[in-house]
């Protein structure tokens, strides 16, 4: 026995986007970047 229902698009739950952490530079990487430039 099949029961057919109308689908309401507002009720349908959409999959959540994964929460991504921001890219964070290490202290060494920041030091390399700052040392790379001669004329700041």
C-alpha cells in the first residue's frame, strides 16, 4: 500500500555544509614571509 504525498520544498531539510577551519600560518611561516621582503 503506497501513500503518495506532495512534497513541500520548504520542509525538506538540506544537507549542512561542512564547517572548515581557516588556514592559520605557523610562527615560522609568518617569519619566513616577513624575512622574504627586503624593502617593507
